[in-house]
């Protein structure tokens, strides 16, 4: 229903654009010079017609559930006033399910049926009121906007101000989303540190959370170091695979490959970045893990099928396109004059690449490496299936390990008490992972901006 309504508003805006365009051309038909091109007047009329209606629609979507829930709660029997917040949420979910025609578990009380009927009526009345209000706003905006069209009207300036405001709003949404994520993680992490001291968490060497409710004692051990070391070990293995292969692929594509081969091979390599990570995980579990285990048996080394090596190798294959594509774009930006100068001085092509092209592109290549490292650190599905989930601090890449992302999944899976440290630790882990990846991205930006060369 909401999509149909939005589509209807967009169609009305298209009609309003045509009305504004026709009106502006009619005004200019007598030889009068308009301030702006006719298209700007059409866009301005469309904006006046559609934006207020869409704004009302957005506000209603944000407020309708809270308003309807408040009205329904107000009509509940007085004996239910003593319910706590959690019990009231459960009751409102049951009433909402009944109002939408879904079934609920257990016996349904008469007050629940009455409340569901009232909720359904309020939702219907709210939709009708919203439709009517949006229609009125659209018509009023259309009439006012097309009447204001005149040679003196600065339609282009108005349209550009609206577009600038929309762009700023989009940027603000992205920034506020990041801030909201950080604040949500920070709030729950502070709650977790009221149970476990930060020193024990950040410097502990044992990860053994015992699943018990908050305040019941026996909260377990929440040492971060085994998880952090497992994350670093797998990421290092992945980078040892991805950086040489990705960089050599980029050099070949940029310097040696003929155009026909580059046009085919580059998109094929970048397809690796589009494969779902769960597919890589199955590939590691079914193919790479057994292969490495069999290879270890041949040479007398005990290699587990699910290990840091298995997860790291497959993750390295996954991030090859990140390294190769970014490095290729950076290498191709090095001016041809530097290449011609080196070749003119007698350097061979390989010497020119090693001593001129790569040093010139090095800051960007390092930035590509750090961004690939951020991608590796944040990977989840591959390590869930291929790393073995063994949160023990050791330095053997042939044994199973666990990572921060895998542990977050484990701690938030199942029917958990979200006020217990066993669940709240996931937010502390998420905040730690966010800080690590943010630091790598900042380092990459600083390296690129400080050392990049500007060529004419």
C-alpha cells in the first residue's frame, strides 16, 4: 500500500511538471523573457505539489504506530494498568497480530478482540485521513505554484536551493546513521562494563562466557585477546594471499595485458567481489579444508579442515578484486610522461614499473591494502564456516580459532536475556571491531592524502 501511494505521488508530480512547463511556455509565448528555462518552472511546480505530501507521509509513518498504540492502551481495562513495560509490549504484539488477521498462541481474551478491532478501525481511519491530507496538500501546492509563475520568478534559484537541501539532508542521514550506530553500541557497551571491568575484557586471555542471567553470579570470563588474535591471524593470512596476487594482477592488467584481454579479464576478476560470502564459506568447508587436511597428511603435518589457514586462504581469494581493482585504477592514473621518460633514459619495462610507476602509485596502493584489510577484519560468514570457532589463544594457523565477528553471532543467537553480560558483550565486541576498522580507514585516508602526487 505504501509503495502504491508513493508511486501515485510520483505520477502526480510528473503531471504537475507538465502543467508547470505548459504554463511557463504560455507566459513566454507573448515575447516575454523568463528568468529561467521552462523546465525549471515545471520542476518547481512538481516540487510544490509532491514534497509537502511526501513529507506528511514520512511524518505519519514515524508517528502512526505510537499514536495508535497510545489510543489502544488508553482503552484497555483498568486492571491491566499494572502491567510492566515488557508485559505491555507482549500484549500489544498480540493485539497487533489479531488486528492484522494473524493467529496468536493461547486463549484470546474478549478485551484483546475489542482492542484489535479498535486498532484496525484506527488504522483504517488514519489511512483515510492521510490520503485526504496528502491529496489536499498536493492540489493546494499545484495551484499556488502554477499561479506564481511569472517572468520575474527565479525558478532556477528555488529549484537549486531545494536540490542543495536534499543533498545536504542525504549527507546528514548518512552521518547521523553512523553516529546512531556508535551511540547504540556505546550505550550497551557501557552497560556491559558495569558487569565486567574493561581491563579484564581488553587484556583477558580466556574466553569462556557461562550463559547465566544477569546478577545470578558465575558470569564467566570475557577475555578479548583470543578473539582479537584469531581475527588478526586470519586477516594476515588473507592479506598474504590477496596482496601479492592482487598487486601482480593489477600490474599485468595495467602494463602488459592487451586491450582485448583487459576488457574481458578485469570484469571477470571483479565478479569475485560479487559472490556471496556464504558461497565462499561453503567452498572453504567442502573443498579447501579437506584439501589442506589431505595435503597435511601427505607431508606429515596435522592441518585441521576448519582452521585459520582455511579461512584465511579463502578470504584472501575473496578480497583479491578489492586489491587488484583499486591498484589497477591507481596505476593507470600515473602519467604516461613518467613512463616515456624512464624508457627514454634506457630503463627496461620492468625497471620502469619497479622504479617509477609503483613508487608514484605507492600511496594509493597502500590505501587499497588497508581498505582490503578492513574488509577482511569485518568478514563473518567465511570464518563462521571455515575457522572452527575455537576461542583459544595460540599461534598455530593449522588449528581452529574464533574471531570477533563469529563471537558476536554466537552471543546474539538464540533466546537470550539481553540484560545479561553474555549478550551485552556482543556490543562491546562490535564497538571494538568498529574502532579497529575505522582506524584502518583513517590511516588509509591519511596515507593517501599525505603522500599522493598531483600530476598535470
